[in-house]
C-alpha cells in the first residue's frame, strides 16, 4: 500500500510541476528584413519603433529571411559601458536583461547570393529606412545611408545588450547549423591605479633597456643622439629669452585649441542639440563613437587644420618631377623660394575653398543628420559663408605658424600638428585605462606597451639624428661633413603606399560594384595581403620619392661652385653620393616598414584596440620624435648664438635643406664671416625641400650685405 501511494505521489509531482524548457522544445527562429511603408495600407503591418516608441509601418513582404544568412556574431561594446549599479530590467524578444549591462554589437554575414540582393536593395533605397525583426519583434530600424557592398550588417542600439546579443547569436547560428561558443562573462572591474603602476614599471623597464642599448649599440647611431641634449634642455630652462619663446609658443597653441572648438556660422543650435541628444540616446548614453566625434570636428572653423597646405606642398613637389619649370624653383638661389611660396599658397587656397564647399554641402544634407536640417538658411549664401570662414581660419593657422617661427620654439607648422597629436595620444591612453578598469586588458600588457614605447621612441630618436657623413674639402684643406639623413623622404612614401593599396576598394565602393568589392576584399586594412602590399610599395616609393626630391647633381654642383670637392671621390661625385644615399634609404625604408607592421603585430599578439596600437605608427611616434629632435637642434642654435659673443645677428639667406645650408655656412666661414644655421624643419612629417622647412643662415649685422653678395650675387 505504501509503495502504491509513493508511486502515485511521484506521478502527481511529475504532472504538477512545469517542465523546464529544453533545446528540443525551443520555438523556431524567425528573422526578417522589411522595407518601411509611407503609411497604413493593407500591404503593411503596424510595428513599434524600439527607440522612439512610435507606431510605424513595414511591408508584409520579406526582403530577407533566415535562409539568407551565413552566420551571426557579436561583440561587447566595452567602450560605451557605464555600470551605474541600476537594477532596472527590460524585456527584449522574451529575454530579461539589466540596463546596467554593457551594450553589444551584433554582426550578420549574408550568403553570396543574398549579398548581391542586399547590395541592390540598399542601392535602390538609399535614404529610406529598413526594419530588422527577430522572433516577430522589431529590434532596429536604421536609415540606409549608402549601399552595403560587402554583405555584412551590424546591429547596435541601447536595447541591444550583452545578454540579448548572446541569445540572438546562439539561436541564429544554431538554426544555421553552426556551433557557437558561449561568450565569456564580464571581468571584475579594476582600479585605474593598477594601470598607472603598470605604466610606471614599464617606463622603468624601458629606461633600463635604453641603458643596455647604450652600452652595446654602435656609436654611429648613439653619438648624435647623446650630443647636446642635456645642455640644450638646461639652456631652455635657464635662459630668459628661451623662456619667453616657450611661453609664447604655449600661448599660441592654447589659442589654436580654443579656436578649434568654434563652430561654423549658420547652424541651427536647437536642431543640432536635438541631434546630439538622439545620438547619445542611440548609443546608450555611453561614450560617443569616433564617427560622431569626427562629425562634430568637421563643424568647426578649424576643421581642415593644415592638411590642405601640406597637400599643396606634396603635390607641387611630386609635380616638379614632371614639370622642369616648377623644379627650377627648388634650386634657384635668388627668387626660387619666393616663387614656390606663392604657388603653394595659391594652390592651398584653391584646395581649401574646394573642401570647404563640399563641407557646406555635407552640412546642408539632411541625410547626414538623420533627416534633420541643422542649417538655418541653406543655399549658395551659406556655402559661400562656409568657404570664406574656413579659408580665413586656415589663413589664421598660417599666421600663427609664422609667428611661432619668428618668436617661438620649433617649426610653427610642425608644432601645431604635434599639438593635435598630443590629444590623440591622451585619447588612446584614456581608452587603455578604460579597458583596464573593465578588465579587458591585463596590466602586464600595459607594462609591455610602456616599455616598448619608451625603447622604440629612443631608437627612433637615434635614427632621426643619424646621418651618413660625406666629407668635402677646399683647396685650403678645410674639411666639412655633409649630412645625408634617412629622414629626407619623411613618411610620405608610407602615406602614398597606404593610399594606393586601398585604391581598388575605394574605386569599387565609389562605382557601387559588388563583384569588384568582393574581388578586392582581401586588400582591406589589417589583412596580411594589404600589409605585404603596403610594405612592398613603401620600399619602392622610398627610392622613387628620393629621386624626385633629391638631385645628386645639384649637390655636386653646389659643392664645386663654392670651391669644394668630395674627398673620397673628387672626379665622380654623383656615383659616390648615389652609393651612400642608397645605404641611407635602406634605413629609411626599414623604419617606415617597421612602423607599418609593428602596430598590427601588437593588435594581433596583445589583443589591444587600434587606438593604443596606433601610438607606434609613423604618423604619431615618428612625427613626435622628429619634432622633438628638431627642437633640440634649434635650441642648440640659440645656445651657440648666445655664447658667440656677437650681440646682433641678421638672416642673410634661407636654404631649402640641411645640405645646402651646411655648404653655404661653411663657405662663409672660409671667407672670414661668422655664420650660424637655425634649423626650422619638420622631420618625418614632410620630405625635405618644401617651403615648410627653413634653414636660416645668420651672420653679424655688419656682414649681412657682404654675405648676401657672396651667396646670391655669385655667377
């Protein structure tokens, strides 16, 4: 009897308790993409927008379904995560999730056949909205800004949290027959002090590595780096004139940074505020993505910075290889620099006006701002206003740069660029500390990065100061060393190589060719093929660019004209210089290739984001180190000038490059005229022989006319 009662209780319990859901009982996965309807019709279904909570209408016909997907993936948006301790829950597709969870990004990859249809659909419906549904719920309704070529779609938003994204990806992939590994949970938050301690230890380790390198590294690299650094810094901090120059430079940079926040005129403040609030809401109240930060930057009067001026310098320099009349300006002693400056400024104004006009069109377009109009009075008057304003802002930057050249420290154009780079460095460090707090980057990684950054910065400084010395002498036996540096081509070969490597993808995107895009997809940035292409092109362009900017026959001619001859090979100087220059360009190619590959290696091996890895790139590391080296050299000039005992000096000539300045200054010394050279250059930032670089030859005031007659008045 007891046994029967027990058996009966088991049956009751089994029937009375609800069964737990198993994987075999999961409801079928439903995924659709549908176009929006203009209004309520019999062919449309009513939905609720997950963001605005307003009623919207979607076509009943599905454009895409589950069978069109190849796979799904997700990534937690740790850069926008702010855990405020809230316990508020929300339901999304039947999944309960906390508002304090980190946002997530869902990625969908379509099949090849569906990718072609997706390209066609997005091409035909630019500026229209499309709805994405999961299990019958509308999860996002983005505006189609441009055709989707590569067959990849990303889903983001404040309602897409980590838990929901896990559920979405798991169920989609399971329905497609793909094994999906469960994502790991959040790491426990860490204190930023751990990052600071790791960074400090890394700096100490880097300093120790520098000490070891100093013991065993060739003196040919270390000697130029060691020379006068300590004395130059001491002179900067103790000399009254240098302190004034330092304060003036800092004041000008503060002025530029303040002016960089001034918006262009003609914008509707209320509409812009509404757009910003929407953007913050759309991304969950976290940090703004880089896309919106870039958009806000383009709305300021300093949006173009000095980029049009540098583009003009490069275009004229490259064009000089094909236009002999233009090339003559680079080698005329009397009026060459003035003519080149005039042509550069005219081309800069044209480029600024053209870019500013397109910015005005970009600001007027409602597609840029989610259907909103942020310009109060769009039209030609507004466009002309933007062109005039931005052109005037670039002119102000010119004026400030020349003021720094005259009253400050460093090359004004280079110092302004570095001031912008400093903010990029601080932003990168902010990303690193944020990831440390979230436990996504280990402290040992910060230690390694800090040690590598200090060590590589020191090596970059050594290579920047390094030069191959070519000895020349006159008939009196006076010997002079001509410096041939690996920095003569700057980072321009790397910039051109990167642009050329992405040219096929750019063309495919511009003509909206899906087949071409798929064919060239392996050349995207970050792929091995793209890296190899950039390396090969960089090495090739180093030599090609050196031929454009560097005329060995002109050097030999200048040496002969000033009464000198090459000590090692006086009869065939061009061939001798060519051999020496080839060795120097090997160093240049090595440095540029290393700064290309190393950031990608850091991203792959240490699993760090692009922003901190980019600190090792040529555009940041080499430029900052190069400008620091230039400032050290300039301070050395002021120190020599102060200790010369001569009270008044005057500029008698401005040379294009260091070689010309070295030959002419030593020629003046042989004629009994004291001469000093003030180097105002932009090492690594630009190639030599542009109007940005200035090598000013100073002589005593009472010798100025005599020196000019000797240099410029010579036949």
